[in-house]
């Protein structure tokens, strides 16, 4: 199938045009699914640790469908590798793909519509998570594997010491940041980090942003929509007045700030305990987790930061068998428990978020025994995310533009507009039709 046709199909709002046509035209299923004609071997590209051990459980129980895991790098490198392999008709049967990568892979004809093969599992996942695998259509391009519902982490001991209340709204968050500065000028509530686009994207999702949508045959980009502008102006204002720090995360300086109490809170996701364990080892047992502050009193919603799926490629000659494995991997209790144990992930399946390996709180949060119970409740409120075929370009523009603005403590609004313009220009350059 031509690239132009894939791009046209990717812009349609119906799964029939996108899924069925893509599979027929590409001819990857000409021989039909051979899963029932004898033993089959499936190849699975994944980066999560211990995935081979999880697959071994499946292989022992399903000798007629053997899955071989091939460890890969994550991020854009893997997306490029999958697309290159797909164009050469040499893609593996299954791939681990981040949610934001799905539109890019679908628009390049790399992923199969498995809606018929995975029917009935939709209710296993939070609506906002499942929506990301359908791209807003009737098709299903992957099975959710892990998710990253966002939360608010804070030093409970220092909040008590400085008489601070856990913010329930973003307005209260700003008030808390200012109050801390008055009481302890050498400390900051947190930092605005320009080196992780996923954090900003998740905050925008919570506010109701829809960065990429389709209008007929065209992509509509709205990175500078009112919801995202609200988030940008909020954080830009706090940085400009010095109420929060303006330094990037994941640096030695950031680690030290967390470990010494120079920063006493972190807007993050469910996987934060693992990061805090290495970044701030001296603070074990001093942190608590709470829901993300809200924009509206009438809404209870969170954003997502991170997470991945299991997808079946259009090159697979064993689509049904591959879909069966993807379903088992992400819904079977034994498989989910193994994913948590071996891969350290937070499963997307809601049934696994309060059972098995997630019954006991993380060691770093031993004083909050209901950690995962509360996390599961928060995960159910995850807002839908709207991804497009050039997320990597938008993310790169964010790091560049917001990095400059944060360093200079200048207007974030101008950076948001440039991020929008860069993303639209790239779509047009690639040949996509863009709605005005």
C-alpha cells in the first residue's frame, strides 16, 4: 500500500476504512490465519524487563503457539525500526508500543485491526485507556498493557512542619507554592520541567485537551487549545514569579533537591515510587501520594504519563494466535502478576491494580498501606488522550521552546503557539491534509 493511501486512511474517522481496507490492500493476511493448522511461532518485540519470563509461562501452557521475545530499545528508535521492518514485510508478529506511537504506526500500515479477535475485553480497562487503542474508531489496534495515571506526591513531614495543606485544586496548589516560599525561601514546592514532554501532555489531558483529532479526511491539530493554554499559563505564571523552580528533572541537581528536601513535592505518575527510591533514598517513608489537583470542583479526572500496549502487526501470518497471546498477556491474572513482578509495571487491567503483587504498598510508601487502592481509584478517572502521527515532532518542539521559556522565566504562551505551528508544518510537510 502506498504511503499516500495510508495517510489518507489514517485521517478517516471510521474503522472500516482504516482497518479493513488497510489489511486487504497490504495483502499481509493473504494466506489466512494459520493458528489452527498446526504449531506456530510468534515473535514479540518488547522492551519491558522480564518479558521473556512472562512469555515462558504462556509457552508452557500453550505448546502450539510459541512466543519468542526479542528485547528492543524503547521510544522513537523502536517506532522507526517497526516502520522500517513493516515496509520490508519483515515486521514481527507482536510489538510493545507506547500509546502515543499508535497513530504513527497505524498511518504507516504497520498495525492490524484486532477488534474481532479481542472482542469482550473492553471492560477490563478504564475507558480513557481503552480509547487510546481505538484512535476514536470502531477498530482496535492494540491491547492496553500498562498505564501511568498521574498523581501528586508530597513530603508529608515537611507539609506538616510548614503548616501546608494538600491541594485539592490547582488554585490551591499555587497558593501552597507561594506559602512555602514565604516560610522557607530556600525551598520550592516543585519544579516545572521542560525535559519531559509526557508530563505536560498529561497535565493538558487532565484539563480537557485534544491535541490531535480528525475532521473528515483531515487531521486537526489543537495543541494551543484553551485547555492547554490554561495549563501553560498556569505553570508559566508560577515559574515567572519564582513560586516554583524552573530546572529540569532527572538531573543530579534534581535528585539532590528531592533528597535534601529543597523540593518537597512532585507531580508525577503511579510509577514515581521507583524513581524516588533511587533519586531520594534518604527520604524513604516520608512521602505520601494524593490525587492530582483538579481544575474544576465538579470534575474528578487525572491525566496519563507513560504506558504501553501490545499490538499485532499487519505482517503477522498468525493474527488470531497473536491476538490470543496479547489478550492473555494483559488480562490473565497469572500473566498480570508476572508482569508486575518481572517487569515492574502498573497494569492497565483494572482487576490487577488492587490484587496480586499490588496488594502491598511500595516499600518507599510503607506508611501509606492503601497506596494501590487509592491509585486504582485514580486510574479509573484517566482522561482520554488524543494522539496524532507526529507526536515525536510535537514533543521535540516542547522541549526546545518550553526549555528556553522556562530558563528565561518568560511567557509560555508564545512557546505553545510555536509548538502548535511546528507540529502543523511537519504534518503538511509529510503530506497529511490538515484542517484549519
